[in-house]
């Protein structure tokens, strides 16, 4: 059998095999896209529903034929939500309390994690286990002693000792209604989810080449200078990951905010009360509360949603480099 005859018999077989492989890949691709679209719809459905409800007028709520597109669309709901949330002041309080706390926690946890990853000291493993344990203990267990400490703040109970002296009566300092209730834990690396952040930082820092730090020590840098001049510039991905987590968790924080503050509430607390007294004070009944509540929810998530839209590409790329995959 000549080579040409063998080639003629082989080519149809190769073509059929290639067609089958192409068809199988096409089916897999179609299935993948259908599955992703279905999952995306399930995840995004609440957002689509909020957007649709936020533009509905009272007539649209009573009209059973209205599902997504309102017939009598209005922007009144956003005006009501703006007033009910006291949006400018509440947003300012949120930025002052939670955003500042988030950035303080980002750097304090990084310093603590660098110490755990690079320096050997007694009981290092035990202390790191305690740090991880703080991420497991629910805040409901800690909130009562925290409230008492902030209500009767005495700088390490120095006031208690001085008040034991006859004739001495030094008043306590109350930190309730003060941003310090969130700033102080963040400064010392024991704020919201600090244990998790320290763990993420530590996993990343342990993967950095030690030669970079050794070179800086030879040049005369001490450990703190090395951290700021070498480690931080080399750790952009982990700082981005922790920053997004910290900002979102602080932004959504409600439980401690409603306990430590009696006025000047952040957005999370104002949003939780909008369906009750906030809308009633504006003369809005519960029967028609869904549209303004939806508008308020959109106004609450808008800042962090915009932030994530700009950072999502870098965030997704950094996930597999910070030691939290799987």
C-alpha cells in the first residue's frame, strides 16, 4: 500500500475525530455558560429586584401587573430614603467611624502578622493560636465587657486605684458615642475580624524571600524600617485583599454600632430602623415601604459596590497569592 493510499484512509478518520472533539468542546462550553448565567442570575436577582422596586410609585405597588418595569416611575423614593437615612450625616459618621477603623486595622494587623512570620520568640505558636481563637469567638460574648470598659474607661484601671485613696474621687471617662470605641481595638490589632486578617498577612509574609530583608539589614535598616521600605512595597496584593475585606465588614457592621452609640449613628444602624420610625416620621405607611426601603438599600451599598467594581480584577488576581485558596 502506497503512502498516498494510507494518507487518503487516514485523513477522513482524523477529520471525524476532530469534528467529534470540536462538538464535545462546544457542548461543554454551552453548558458552562448556561450554568454561569443561571448562577449569576440567582446572585444578582436581589439587586435587580431592589432597583426595580426603588423606582415604583404607590400606584405600581397596587398594580399586580407590574413586576419589573414600573408604569408610574418616580424618584420620590430616593428623596424619602435620603431624608430617612439622614444620608449626609450618616455617611460622614460611617466614614469617620468605620472607614478610619478599617485602615487602622489594616496596618496594625500587618505589623502583628509580620512579627509572627519573621521573628522567633517564646510561646509564638500559643499566641498565634490565641489570635486565631479571637476570630472564632462571637462578638455577642465580648460586647458586654467591652461596653462596661468603654462606659467606665479608666486607662487600665488607674482611676480605680486612685479612687481607693480617701477623699479622692476622679470621674470616669465615657467613650460611648465616640469613634474611639472602634479606633482603639483597630489600633491594637483586635478589631473586627483581626484574627483572620493577621492569618492572611502571615501566610503571605512567610512566602516572601528572606533575602530582601537580609539585604536591607546589611544596608543598616532596622526591622521596622525594613517592614515599611521593603515588605509593604512587595505586598500590594495582600494589602488589597485585606483592605477590601476590612472595608466591607466595617461598612456592614451593625451590632456593635447600635450598642456603642446612642446618637450619630452610621448608615448600617440608620438602615435597620428605616422601615419603622424613620418612615413613619415622614408620614409613610408600612404598606408602601418597599420602594423607599429598596432605594435606601441601594444608597447603602452603592459606595462599596462602586469600589469593588473598580478593584475586582486586581482582587480576583490576588486571591491565589495570599494563602487563602480553598
